[in-house]
């Protein structure tokens, strides 16, 4: 059971890391592609600050979720495994 819990947790950690990388790549790509089309320096500052806020807060939220999963992984993933096993046994 512990091995299955660790496998599910590591899968979630990898998925979270991939989501963070995709988030940063997307936001930075959009920022770089729109930057030349923003004529006013004041608006550029606001757009850059908003992009930074989105990146910082979303990254922090994802890392907090992973940390919470690490603290309670036996409970969280144990329930998932028990329910998946029960569903599988009910179908057969």
C-alpha cells in the first residue's frame, strides 16, 4: 500500500512541476509577444506587475498544494486507492 501511495504522490509532484513550467512559459511568452504592442510605459509596468503576480501566486498555490499532499499523503492517497480497489472489485 505504501508503495502505491508513493507512486501516486510522485505522479502528482511531477504533474505539478510540469504545470508550473507550462504556466511560466505561457505567461512569459504572452508577455514577450505583446510587449512591443503596448505603447505606454505605464501600461507596460501594470502588465508586467500583473504577470508577476499571477506567476508568484499561482506557483505558491501549487507548491502549497504539493506540501499539503506530502503531509497528508497516507490519508489522501489511501482513500483514493481504497475507493479504486472497491470499484474494481465491484465490477468483477
